[in-house]
């Protein structure tokens, strides 16, 4: 057993902290976006916003537009579970648990396939 | 401004009810948005998926840090829920709105019937008490030679892995089509079929919700099925409501709430069925 090896319990703690941190970050970003909606007196049921465009995100956030923070919060929320799986892949690989590392990689592959299919057939 | 606050308040109510009664808030969000705010079912499902991810994330983080959830079992099963969610997410854009509304009506009716059958004081996704801790779930209780045995935990041994995988695909499809966490399938599956203790099954199901819902939420996002202006206030409200509900659930007599909830579910089921039939 190497000194630098993390054990399973530590891996679970790290993954738990990652999930919690990602979720709270997403909630804060969404909260900023909702505050922006309220301050601007915009109705969520009014004219819809443009579909998600990653290229516009930095400009929207820099301009303090509500939809920028809302999109970013939603992206962080959706990406957090995938980040947890990526961290698990890394952790299991370090622990030498090849089967669990392969399971983690397969989960990420399914998520990636979803992205490709959605882009390809959208 | 009023609509933003009403959406957030609706989210708070859905999250609070869900947490107090041991159901995810997701089952209330779609009826709230479709029947209350006139959103198309598919758009409501996309918003609900975001709410489900946010609500489950914080709780799953705590369950992992306390070693309540069985991480290894959850990761194996979420591979299959993700496959189901991928299929369901793509299928949701092929199915007509009335079919989605009809499926949701069936889910609501089933949930109401399950709640009536279970009676008071029992729930499939009851919040976990602080004392509900177990030692490292990754270490098998016995000494199995097969890899599947390493998915077991202290005091229990996982069985029926094949059935669990197949059922997980179904849970993923339901989650993606209807915007719910899928605990209504996963918890009984793990507990009754796979021999996982209820508290561990509940925590593990919560852990799996994130990846399951993310796999389909990405599809909704990239296909324009998520409106951030609606999703933001609703998700924020659900998060607040669920946080308050999970902290106060043990102090609330759920009997009256449960009866009220059954009525809400049945009313929503009828209205969704009317919508499916073109009368709503």
C-alpha cells in the first residue's frame, strides 16, 4: 500500500464534497440570475430567450444579464454529476480498481454519446 | 416580477411537499408548470430535470460524505439508468405532447395509489436521519469471489444484479420522459429485488439521480427544451423548499399532508389525462 494511495472512504468524502460544492455553486449562480430577473422586472413567461449558445455566455455574464447567470448555473448543475463520475474514474484508477474505473469511463461515454446525438440530430 | 416570485413560490411548495412526504419534488413540478403556467409538457420536463439535479445534488453529497450511499453499486446501476435516460431523452422529442401528458397522468395515479397503499409513516424516499450511518459500503459483508460481491455492504449482500440493471434502464427512461428522479422505481428495485437495506437504497438512489437526470438534461438543453427564465426561479424555489423540508420532516405529522398530497396527485392526474385527451 503506497502512502499516497487514497482509500475508498476518502474517495467517497472527496466525491461528496465535490457534489455539494458544485450544487451550491449552481444555486448561487441561479440565484444571481433570478435576482437579475426580479430587478429588471422581466417576466419568465414573456418572450423566450435565445437557445443556449456557449459563445454568448461570457458576454452575457460580463454585461450582468440575468440569462447569462441562469445558463451558467444550469450548466454547472448539469455538469456536476458528470464531474463526480470523472473524479471517481481518477480515484478508482489510483486505487487500482480497474473494473470500477471502467464502469466510470462507461458512464462518461454514455453522457458524451448523449451530447453527440443531441448535436447531431437536433 | 410577480411571475418570477410565483414560480419560485411554487417551487418552494413542490420541494417542501416532496421532502416532507418522501417523494422527490419532480413529480409536482411538471403539473405545476403545465397546469399552472401553461407550459408545454416537454418544456416542463426539461425544467423539472434541472430542479431534480439541483435538489438531489446537495443531499447526495452529504450521503456520500457520511458513507450512507453505496457508491460502487450506485455507479454500476447509474450506467444503466444513464443508458435509459439517453433513450428516453431522445424519445421525448419524438413523442407527441398528448402521449407525454398521458404517461405523466399514469405516473401521478400510480404515485397516489402507492401512497395510499403504504399508509402513514412509511415512504420510499424518506429523508435519512443523522443516525442512519453505515460503515464503508464498499467492503463486502461476506467474502464473495465474484466481482458482483464487492458491490455488497456491511450486513447485506447484493443479489439480482441482472434484474437491477434491467430495472435501472426503465428508471432512466421514466426519468427522462417525465422529468422525475426515478426513485419510485429504483428504491423498491434495490430494496425488494436486490436486498439492499431501505436507508442505503434511498441514499444510493439519490446519488444516482444526478447522473441519470444529467444524461437527459443535456439533450433537452442542446435541443432548446430548457427555458432558463423558467428553470431558474423554479429550481431555486425547489432547492429552498427541499432544504427546509428535509430539516423539518421529522417534526411534522405527515398524515394530513399525505392525504392532501394524494388529493393533489389525483387532481393533477385527472387534469393531465384531460390534456392527453385534448380536453385540457
